[in-house]
């Protein structure tokens, strides 16, 4: 089956290789100005916990200068989806659409073994490709990771071992969708929708609770959390610990202005504090492991369902 | 004698609400060359798909080479199945397709396949082959597996008569070498009558006629005589079809003895005629009964 898989998917393999090369070239080219700016402004001295004087000016300037590029790298989170849409979805759907399953599934290899071998070999290739992509992105993002951390979605979604896990999940999703919908385009659409929905649900509702978030109470007028942490919520509470609504805050500021007092001082005199709930930067790899495990587990479950279905599917 | 290569028992297949195949009980003898005949939508493809494990029966069971093709797909390694239209990967070269079969069949025999493909450029893409070449390639793939059972679904459908004859010859040569049992489905009787020694005629999902070709031809006779009300005829067990033309009556009948009535001309029947008679509705639209025929003074 290795030869068969290679023969049928080599163009996709070449496509993946081309994509990786393009990614690497783009990464090197865009990283040149970032690296030189980082060195020129000796930003390494601003990496927490070190804080040279002037960092509060240089770091925001640096981040602002390359903010657009960082935002662009967010789209790399879609890269694993390609494995599902262009490799997984057509795997069975194309055979069903063109009738070639009648050839493929009546050879000396049972369709279950056919599906298992193909999926396993493709999964191996995809893990390697996604791993390389992840390494490239990690290298590219290293200055930003150092300054602002990577446990937040900006870094977390495109770095580390979750990237291959997302790709595996997408692949399995595509394979199953192809088997269920039996049409390539329908399977691709279903893969896209299901992948996006799962990713959204996990990153917004599951990941923040992988471990109980930590809380930190700071002065009401201080800036957010420590750099590098993933801030989940940032709420203003009064002396009694009750949450202060935006309306109440506005009112307080208004009061202070009418009385000619500095709003900051006024709020401090009220005894208001800020409660920050966050996931510390140190949990990055634990979270990576948990999320990658979750997606890899989902992928295995989907493949098991597909293996069970493919035998029963009247073709 | 070993188990028959294909046994169906009460086999039925339903698509949504329509039965494509109903209560089919069948046993194909080992080594037979079976013509699976029947009009379009008779259930021929459905039967072959069930045999190749492409479909699951809705009722009854089918056993291929002693195993259930769905539950124990390993029997498919010894089944050479060519689906209708010979679906193959169009972007593959001929050589790639052969490699595919070699990698997925442990009993692969290169010689057989190569022999069948002598006049086909192995570097050509499958999509560019002519219908005849493609059918030949599909047959080579099926026979290269050294199958014990060959299932061909309308292999001649898109071929001109010459190519069809050539393909049939290749098939028979290959099969003779392998000693395999063959089932060829075709709605064109002429395609199969030259080679098959066993007939299964399907119509609307039911077996209309099944048996050894020679025995069938032996037991059926064409009786021609003047038009008359039909009673029992000595030597005739059952009338399959009656056809009136003018004042003449032609019966296709199953005989169980010599026809002694001299007013009947008795002729042997051809396989094509036999199959067509069984394919047609039970009784052809009966023309006006003899009594109502107006008397004519002349003739």
C-alpha cells in the first residue's frame, strides 16, 4: 500500500513541499527587518523579567512596527485545514465520485486495510510537514514570543505540537466527511465548517479551563497583567469585591472630573482594585500537550468511525 | 466436488423502496462460463456488485468462494471483478495501473497481464486509451490476480463487434489457462452466446431461466402450425410463449417427449430466441382470439 499511497498522493506531497518552501522563504524575508530591529534596539535587554530603562517605549514601538505581520501570521492557523480539505476530503469521496472504488476495493487488500494504510501513511507525511511549518513559525515568532509570550492565541495556535495535531484532526475529519457525504465538494465544505467550529469552541471555551486560571489583584489604575501571560479576564472590583460595571466606572470618572479631582486618584481613594485572571506563560507546554492530545484523540476517534463505516458503506 | 464458487440464497437487494433483486437462489457450478443475461435494470449489476462486496444484501445471503464478500473481504483477492465501464484511475499510466494491482494482490501474475497488453503503450495515460484498450487493461488487471472467479459487468458495452470478439477471445484464453469460473453480465445476447455454457436470465430482479445451455436448448422447441385454440399438446410440458402471425401460430415450448402431432413443424431453438422469449412479458399481447377473426373468402 505504500507504493499505492505514494502514487496517488505524490502531487499533494509536492504541493505540501512547495508550500513549505514558500513559507520558509517568506519567513526568512520578512524576518530580516524584524531581526535587525530587534538587535539594533537591543530588545533582548527588554525580555522579561529584565527591564532596562526605556523598554516601555521601545517595546510598544517594536510591536507596533511589525504588528501587521504578526496579525498576518494568525492566518497560518488555517494551514492545518489544508490537510483536511485537500488530502482528507477527496481520499474516499473522489473514489466514490469516479467509481474507482470498484477497482480499489476489490483488489487483494480489504477496504479497511486500504483506508487504514492510506490514512496512516498520509498522517505520517502530514505530521512531518506540519511539524516543519510549526518550527519555521516558532523561529519567526521568537522575538515576539520573548517579549509578549506565546500562551496567548497569537502564538499558541501556530506554534508547537498543536499544529501537527490540528492537521491530523483535519485529515481525519476530511476522510470521514468524504465517506459520509460521498462528494468531494460537499466533503470539503463539511471539513472546513467542522474544523473551524471545533477550533473556535476549543480555543474559546475549553482551552482557558485546561487548568484553573490564576488570579492577581493589582491597583485599579495599573496596566494589565505581566507580559507573557494569557489574560483571560480583567475586571474592576470595589472594596467589597463586587464587580464594577462599565457604567459605574464611567460615572465615577465623571464625578471626579466634575469635582476637579484626577480620576485615577479618585478611583484609588474608593479602594477599587483590578482582578486579573490569567494563564501563566510557564504553562505553555502543558497546554500544548493537553490540546495536542485532545485533537490527536479526536482524530483517532474519527478514523475509527471511518474504519467501521467503510466496511458497512454500500458503495 | 468442491463448494460452488457462487451461491445465493434468498438473496434480495432493495434500493430505497424498489427491489433490484428479489429472492434469488442460485448456485454457479465450478468452472462454468456463465452468461448473466437480462434487459436493462434486470438486476445484473446489482448481483455482481453483491458478489464483489460492493453492496450489502437487504435479504438472504451470498457466498463467494465459500466466504461472505463483505464480512471476509480476503476472498476478493481471488475474484477478478471488472465493474461496468471499467473504472480506472484516468491520470495513471498503464504501467502505474499494473503496478497498483501488483502491489495490492499477493497472487499477482505479471505474465498473464503482460500477455493481454502487448499492443498497448505502457506509458500511455489510462484516460487516453480507447474503449477497447481500456477494456483490455481492465481484463488484464482482473486476470492477473489469478482469480478463481471472474465477474465481468457489461465488458462489451462500449466496444465495436470486432473489439468485443477480440476481448472475448482473450477472456476465454485466460480463463482456460486459470481454470476459473466466469460470470459475464450482458444485455446483448449475441455477445455471450458464443462462449457461455451456462445461462442465468434475470428480469425485474428475478431469475427467469437458469441452467446449462445445452440442456436448455435440448428441452426447448419451436412449434409452428396453423392457428388453433390451444389445448394440451402431447410432448409439451409448458408453453413459454405463443406468437400469432396471420393464421400461423408459433409456440416456444418446453418439451418432455417427442411431439407426435404431425400438424406441428418442430424446430430447435437458438439461444438468442430462447432468452428473448423468457425476457418478454409472460404472454405477448394476445391478438384477437381465433373465433373473432372474420372469415375471409379467399386464402
